[in-house]
């Protein structure tokens, strides 16, 4: 089937640039990525990932970390696992 339909969307220019850099590293164009996404929606009969409203604890954590509060800095993965007690 010929690809003749067009989708237009307004997005944040910074987001577009960042995503296009990632897609380029993956060897994909934005059009190819959108097509992959739409095919996954069709195959799964829904969005191909969970979309949830964050609970109160998660929202509180988001707000705190966005404001630079209660952050734990780690030197590397080993340091992170040590601080997590894993």
C-alpha cells in the first residue's frame, strides 16, 4: 500500500532535537519511528507501554527531586548498589 497519509504534530523543538539525535544513533528516521510506534499500537490494540497517573508518594518524590531535594549522589553503579544495600 502506498504511504500517502500525513501526520502533523506540534512538539517542543528541544524534545524533537534530542529524540532525533537518539533515533539517528539507532539508524532510524523520525518517520520510521512513528511508523514503528503506530504498528505497535495496531498489534497490541493499545499504547505499547504502561501509562499511569503517579501515586502521592511518586508525585512527592518528583517534586522533591525536581527541586534538588533528597537526592543521593553516586560515583558509579557499585557505589549506588552499596548505598542501596544491594
